[in-house]
C-alpha cells in the first residue's frame, strides 16, 4: 500500500494506522492482525519521546530515518515496535500498542503460552508475532519481514493519555493515544465491546 500518509503530521498518521493490517513472517510462519491501539511520539518537543531535544543514541538511531522505518527497542525485557513518520530531520514515530489477531492465532497462542490476551499491549503483540529487535529493527515496511496493508475502518476513534510516562511533566497530559472505540483488543482499558468490535461494516 501507499505509505506516504506516514510522511505527514504524526498525529494524523497515528489515527490513520488504526485498522491497518500488520503481517509478519518470522521463521517462515505468517501471523497478522489489525491495529487497534497506537501512541504518537513527537520527537524534539515531546518530553516522552526518545528523541526529545534531539537526543541521539545507538538505541534510538532508527528514529532518525525516513518514514516507513521500523524501530524496535526493548523495555523491561519486552520488545516494543514503532513506525517512524516524517523524515530524518524530524525523529517522530508511532508506537503500536495493540492488535486484533487475524492469522496464525494458534502460533500466537504458543508464543504467548496462553489462549487469550495475545496482542493487547506492546510487548504482547511483538511476542505473539515473533517481532524481535535483532531481526526487525531498522527494516522498512513492505520491504522486509513486516508488511502493512489495508484492513478495516474504525467506527469511532478515542483519544486519551499515553500509558507509562508518569514522570514526563506536561507530556503526561497529551491526548496522543488512539484506540478503536469498542474494540476489546487494547491494553489497560476496560472496554464495553461494540458491535463488530468497533469496525465499520
């Protein structure tokens, strides 16, 4: 699919990612899911972003690549995956926080060691889809083991505060987390499940 929407405004790109289908091929095994939850990080001016004030390290180097780059980092022993937006001068990106599983569900269950809660959190989804930093970090969407394609359309999008950034001063209050309203495959929230999981029909 055309990825140019990632080149524009990061908040707009984050909302546009909801419903897109992610497909991975790890060790020859296909898994996929529809994006249900994302968080936007606006680089230089965003105190919660890894590249705040132009911070540049070996860990966050992929944030300084052009849109469509996959940035995977580890936190508390878990992998977290971001899609980079804009260009090399604007280190911004979108954290993929939740997926509604579609293909390879039995494989996801085996990788997670459980039957439910397979991808309702950033670490859970990378584990279930076999996304590891050594394989995926620095690859580009649709040019490697991860593809992004059209999927479903959210009926309604909910904006809320990002999760796990309690010490980031005013950035704590930014409504940069976006979820498909009524979809149960999201982290933390108690969701009243909507018809069709919140997707348009």
